[in-house]
C-alpha cells in the first residue's frame, strides 16, 4: 500500500464523507446542528484518514503554532533536568514556546498529545515514540529531531547523541590498566536503550582488547535507576558472584551500587571500585566522589533545538551530531584526587 506523503486535508474528509467542506467544518466546530447520520459519516472519515483539525487561529498564523514539542519517556532522575535546561534555554532564545509530554504510563492506543495539531516540530528522546508514529510523522514531512536514538534506515531524521562507546572504553581501560581490576560488573540500562547498548559495546570491546573473557554473570540490569541497581547489586552479592569493580551504567545506578556495597560491608574503592556515566551534579559529592564520564547533556538539548529550528526554517539539518565525552577521575576508582580530573579522548 502506498503511503500518503502529505497530511489529509478538510477537503479529503469532505470527499470521503460525501459532504461539503462547510458541513465538515460545522461537525468539527460543533456549534451548528448537523444531522446525526451525516455527522457520523464525517467522524468516520476523520478517523479513517487520521485527519487532525487545526484551530482557526493556527490557520490564520500561517499554520504555525510557534511551539516546539518535547516527548520524553520519563521526567525523573538526575539526567533529565540537565537535558531540559538546555532545551528550554535554546527554545526560548529561538522565540518558541515549549510543550512537554512524558509517555511514562501512557497506553499505545491513546491519542497523541503532541504532534502536528499543536506544535511546529518535535524533539523526541529515545524510546518515547513508537516507530509507527515516527514513520507517520516522517511520511507527512513533519519536522522531528531524535535524541539518543537512531531511526530505521528508511527514515531520514536528524539525530543528536553522545559518544557512549568511547566513554565506556576509557572507563574500563582505566580500571584495568591503572587499578588492575579484571572482574568488572556492567549494569545495563533500560531495554532497547541505545545509550546502554553502546556503553555495553564499549565495555565488551575494552575487556576483549585486554584478553579478559566476557563473564555473563557480571552483566546485570540496573535500568539507569537507583532502586533497580540496588536490587541487582544485592543479588550479585547474595549469589556469591566475585567482582572487584562495577561500571554502573549511569550515575543514578551508581548510587544504588554504593548503597548495596556499603550495606554488605564492602569498601569503595578498596574492595570494589565503582564508576558511573554522565557526571551529573551529585557525582562529586558522593563518598567517595564518583569517577565517571562527563556527557554534554545540556548541550545535547541545545543542539537538538538548533537542528529542529533549521528544519522549521526550511534548511538542511545535520543527519548525525555525535558529541564528545571525557572521563572525570575522582576517588571511587581508586585514584587519589581532591577534585575531578578530566581525561578526554579524540574521536
């Protein structure tokens, strides 16, 4: 079946329902009575065509809402405030309003709260929009920019992300070469989360480069979440799995790992080294201060808005923006530093 390349219009609805455009307008506005049978035909046509009516004010404003939409899988943890700060600042600088929607707990069959009916373009964080909906927006040429997620090959959508694999390699290399750790746990993020997949790839490649076999018992799911990571670390300890270091996946997960290790009487870093990823604000205040990878989270948000504005202005956006990371050395890996020391790697 050939997909339409543009949004259905009110004329399409009128034609399918076999009524006039004025009748469709009266049904949509609901201010003038319409014969129930006719109204039912119009509603059926609207549903089948997936027609989304715009308000008169939007049409008069050259079909622009002057609003950017942001779709997130959740709004929580230490990561998202940094991302939101960058997005909000750049959106305001660009003269647009910002609408935010979290898909956490939403059902797939619910009407999409953000889209072509109330925004001029969308910023989409990883795993927060189905591929079907992403494909539909692409088919109607609606501006979309993805963050931390690559689209299917057939969908050309700009992507802003960070160098996850390189950052993970730096951490694992440091643990092995500087501190002699060889039994290193990796705590995965949420399922189908690309950041987690690339960090695991870096973890595996670094171990292989040092001729250390991959031990599947040392790869667990922390979900980029403190409580889930706490439970996963407790289980490793209860099961008697031997390890001397933990790559927590992200800094939120590192807190869970800290709690479980301290509850078990294991000293950080003497017994177990711990490293994270992101370098969110609390990382330097943990005891011991957390060695981690600094990700330019706020700048990802800013750059995503910049690329979306390019699309809204009819310009070409960059297909992939890959931002550098740097390792921040503190005390949790075993190094003795008063303040974080950064190490970056050219990519």
